[in-house]
């Protein structure tokens, strides 16, 4: 990275995208290795989940349809009931396995990319073997942050649902509809903001001594002053993600119902895989660059020597770091 930290604060939306592309291109060898090792399996698992889930759910719907037209109490009806129960159990177990593997690969990918960019920033000697040896230790901190963020989302959603039910209970129907609409808008704004905090908290968990709720608080402090750019970035990324997912579901998962030829479905599958692969890699790099931009905006100087020591600490036995291990000083502009 040839840009001084003081200059990072002046990067806008397109500047962050440009800087992300530049760093991937300059270090394409190690990013290619990370992509093939972690992000490619993540991509295949996500897209494969869409195909397999659809197949399992179609079997459930077919069994339910046959059961509806079978007389209760007969041997066939009982057999269909057992089959339906087995299919639902298979579907739920598959979803649990999928989300577990997806979470693990997502956190490992985040750890690898953030650590790599930080090492580039500090001028450390960087090899793929070194990155992969660090990733499992960084992953522990990211898991704690994820669990804390999951708890925060659970409480947030519980409160939102509670407010909606109370609104429906105490207000007349016409008033309740208006109140629910307002609550929904506020909920969506809060949900997007919490998502941005979560993404930045993942970077904080790797590069600073804070993780868990402390990383979330630090992320919230950093995002102040750059909310607009941060929200716009993640909105654009999520819209791209939704588009790719939609194309895959329409032309690959449900392609046979559209009488699409097999080679066309394979072609769309390959295209969606490539686009999703790019999305995952750029998304991880972008949120790390956004972290540096926010640090620069708040005039928090990341001491490269202390950050280097912090990164090197992952190579030894893991120990929780105190706040002084990653020194954050104010610099004058």
C-alpha cells in the first residue's frame, strides 16, 4: 500500500473501491492462494446449498401433496407420514450443517484477508504458509465477536417484534398499519447500521486488542462521520450479492422448469460462481480498507511497529492483548 495513512481519510466511495482493486492486483499471488483455499469452497458451499435445499424442499412438498390425498389411518398414509418426518429432519440437519460450515469458512476467510492486508500495510514478510498458520488463532477472536453480534441482533429483533405486536393490540387497525410501517422503516435502518458495525467489528477484532462487545463499541465509534459512505458501500455490495443469488436461483436452480438446456445452466452456474467469488474477496478487502479510512478520519495513528508486533503475536501462543499492544495515537493534520 503506497498511500500514507493521513491520506486515507480523503478516500471516498470510488477511492475505496479503487484502493481495494489496486491492493488485490499488486498482491494477486497470495490473494489467489487465499481465494482458492478458503473463498472458493465458501462460494461452492453457498451455491450448492441453494440447489440442494431446493431439491430437498421439493421432495417435502411432493410428499405433503401425496399425503393430503391419502386417507388417514391407512398403511400408505402412515408410511408417507414417516417419510415426511424423515425428509424434514434431513432438511433441518442439512441447514444446520450448512450454516456451521458457512460460518467457519466465512470467519477463516475474513481472518486471512484482514491479516494479509495488515501485514502488507506494516511491510511484514508475507507468505501464504504464514497467513494460514495465523488464521486459526485469529478465528477464535472473530467467533467471539460473531456470537456477541448474534446476541445483539437477537435482542434487536425480539424488541422489534414485541413493539409490532403491542402496536397491533393497542391501536385501531388503520392507525396500527401506519405505526407498523414507521416501525418497519426504523427497523430496517437500524438493521443496516448494525450490519455495518458487525462488518467493521470483524476487522477490529483482528487488528486491535478488542473483540466481542468491545469490538462492536469500537466499530460504532469508528463509523461516526463515515456512516454515509459505509452504508452505501455495504448497500451496493448486498445488492450485487442479491442479484447474483437471484440469477443463480432463476437460471440454475429453477432452470429446468424454464426448459433451459443443460449447457446453459452450467454456463450460468459458472458465471454466478465467478461473480460470487469476486464479491466475497472484494467485500473482505473493502471493509478492511474502510477500517483504515475510518481510523484516518478520526486521526487515530496506527503505529506500524506496534501493529506489526500485534500481528506477530498470533504466530506464538495466543494470549489476550492489552490496549497498549496496538498503540493508537492522535496525529495532527
